[in-house]
C-alpha cells in the first residue's frame, strides 16, 4: 500500500511539472516562433498536448475559455470599431483641432491616464492610439512615442478604480471590494506609477518635432458623425458596469452604428490571432494553477507577503497573461488585504511583455493599422525602462501605506 501511495505521489509530481513546463514552453514559443510559425500556433500546440495526455479535459478547457468570454468578445469588435471610426475621419478631425504647444506631450499623457481610470484601459487603447498617432503626424512629432502612451498607461494607471481594468472587476466581484477600497489602497500607487512613468517615457523618447507636419484633409462632417459614437462608447462603458452591460455589447452597438455610416464592416481587422493566443493561455493557466499553490503565493500578510504577492503576480502575468492569472489567484484569496499586491503586480507588473495583457496585444494591432509597427522586443525595451521604476515606486507606496 505504501508503495502504491509513493507511485501515485510520483505520478502527481510528474504531472504537475509537465503542466507547468508546458505553460512555460507556450510563453517561450510566443517569443521565438520557430520557422516563422503564427504566434497562436505554439500555445495551441501546447493545449493539444495537454488534451492528448488528459492533463486537462475538453470540458475544463472550454470552461476556462468561457470564463474570459466577455473580454474576448470585446477584442473581436474593438479593432474593427477603431478602423471604422477612422474611416469616418474622426481621429484626423480631432487631431486638426489640437494646438501643438510645448506641453502637448504631458497633456496627452495625463489625458490618457484619466481615460484609463474613469472609463477603462480598452477605451484608451482603441480610441486614443489612432488619435495620438494622427496628432504626431500632423505636428511632425515622433508617432511611435505618442502611440506608446495609451498602451503604457493601460498598465500603469489602471488600478485606481474597479472599472479601470477587467482584472479589478474580477477581483472586486469575487471578494466584494468597494470603490472606496480601491481608492484607499491603490489610488496613490497608481498616481505615482503614472507620474514616474511619464519621467521614464520622456527619457526614452525624443518627441520632436522630427519632421514637417502632414496637413491631412479634414472631413467637415467627421465630428458631427463620429463624436456622438465616441460619447456613446464612453457613457456605455461607464454606466454599463453599473447596469451589468458588458463592454463588448456597447462596442458592438457602436460598431453597427459606425459601419452603417461608412457603408462597410472591416471584418479583416478582427484580431483573431490575439483571441486565439489568450484562449490558449487561459487553458494552460487553468491546468497549471492547481500545482502552483497560489494561496501560499498570495494569501499572506506583512510587508514580505505583499512584496511576494506583487512579484508573483508580475512574473506569472508576463509568463502567461494577467487575466487568467488574476482569475486563478483571486479564487485562492479569503480576505481583501492580499488582493492589492495582486492587482499591482497583475496590472502595473504586466507592462514588461506585450502578451501579458489583452490591452497591449490589442494596442499592437490598432497601432499597426496606423502604420506604427512594434515588435515584442521593442515593447519590452521601452516598457522595462518606463514601467520598471514605476512598478518599484508603486510597490513601495503600497507597502508603506498607512492603511
């Protein structure tokens, strides 16, 4: 009987190691992409390996993807929506009306931070990225520099309110967290991360002017046709959280409205690869999570426990993705105190790898549509210099908070 128990324990350990290694392999394949294979193929190959070895059942795999149905549906419509608004000429028209003063870059940074906090990070990425690129080109500024702003702030500024990030909403729903709890615990760390991030961004980029501006023609009807859709989106994202209407429904309605105005639907703009990658990572995290002893990583107390929670959430988010990591980790928590380090690590700490957050993967597609192409290596190079100091300062602020 003892021998059988030892054998069973050995099989369990081997299975656990296999599932964790498969998750790590999927992350590596996202970066290396041997033989030029599509980015989604490596993670899904790892999912097939888990299914073939019965490490996870088809039902559990489907359930893990289903848990992320709302953000995945949002991804499917967000990029076509941005492209359709561009067809209406909205971004060019707004850019033409902005004055390129000496404080333009700082104003855009803090405006994007406000959009992230009050509305959500997806609104900032979808609506501000094409706008900032158009502003840069009209003013002769560095388009890549301004394009990075909404994506960086989607990580740095998205912890202050429940509505700012889906990770926050997941944790708030599971642990009954209030708006007051977020403001008390995460407002100061988020503000400091945003401020330090701006200093880092200015050190990384030469904003300009670097070229002569481009005076694109402006459709006089663009604002009259497009601004009501943007207002609808922002109001819908904000009130939808209260009414239980998911962002993808709001975005779908806006897409239908804008598509009717331009007379076409940009189905080719749907980010299918991003959806496939996140779906696969959710399955891999679901398989590995029971073996990672998340309650020991996150459900701890004291400064060392909080520091460990931030580090664990950041590391796991950059290996996999912060949404499935937050879902798995928050399920292991039994009280509110450990959730704040978890969210600092999952939100701000996800800045280092472009696949660590849905918002940055979505941003890469939106920016590419505007002619700004950013590789994973380039993202990490910039994000490490901007987000690294921001994460350190936010963590220190959280650790020494009087709360």
